[in-house]
């Protein structure tokens, strides 16, 4: 798994690089974590082609992705599948 950080197309909403990565033969998924500037953490398969597209996509280490998420939710942790846990759903509180 590759950790990614990208800026959403329209700051706090809009599209990300998931579609173009899938079209190039990889897989990508967004996480829950979006900061005030519109940057998001996401995940991609090891074979993902990150070139092209209008997004500012940068590869992150696990530690960088976790630190970003912990800046938004202090209890964020890396799960066994590599994803990063987020805040509980309001329905679970």
C-alpha cells in the first residue's frame, strides 16, 4: 500500500485522483482525513501510476500519513490493514 496526500479539486470537496489511477490499472481510495486547506490522505495500490492529473499528489510514508491524521484526530492509529482509523461516527457516540 502507498499512502498519498492530495489537494481536492475544489478545496474541501470535488474529485481526487482515484479515477485516473484506476484507469491506469491501479486502485486508490480516499480516507476520512481532509484538513482545512483541502488536503486529503488516501491509499493506493503499490502498482498505482501517480503521474498526470490536476491534483497535487505526493507519496507519504506511513508515519507522515499518521501524523497528518493525528493532527485532525489525536486518537488516529494505523489499523491492521494499513488504513488509518478516524473519529467515531456520530451514530456510534
